[in-house]
C-alpha cells in the first residue's frame, strides 16, 4: 500500500486549508475510528467496567476488567471490543493517548485496513 502524505500543517508550515482539502479530495480516504475510553468504578449494584464510546457514531460498549492486563491494556481492550461489536472493517491502531479533558481514560485512533 502506498500512502501519499498530505501537506503538513503546523505553525512552521505554509499549507493552506485549500491545499489540504484538495489533497483529501484527490487521494483515497482512510476510514478511521476514534474511540474514547473511561474507567467506570463499581457501584452498590454493578461491578467496575471500562466504557468505550465511538466518537463518530456514538456507539457505546462496556467491558469487564481483565485483571491479567494493565490499565492501559484494559482501555485498549475495551476499544477493540467496541470495534468488533459495531464495525465490519478491519482496523490497525494509529495512536493512543490519555484523555486530556477528563484525565480518566484514553483517546484511541484506528485506521481501516485496505483489502
């Protein structure tokens, strides 16, 4: 698979919104999934779990903790289970970072695998 890089965008870049959009229109689009995960503590009636939300579709999936995994791996496990539940394409991990807004989870980005 050959990927044509889009024009760089940063404070040191001269790429305009028009250049970026033209590149996007010319080249194949990659289907992505962005999933936000969070830890949900136990209550009097429910056990603890990890929640994964697809930020594009709003789909939500809950996964029980796997105590053989680390915290970060449990968050990734929840995201993978969400994709397996609601998506039909195959995906590869692009990035994973802590959720800077709430600080209790991760934002995980996947890209579809071209057949």
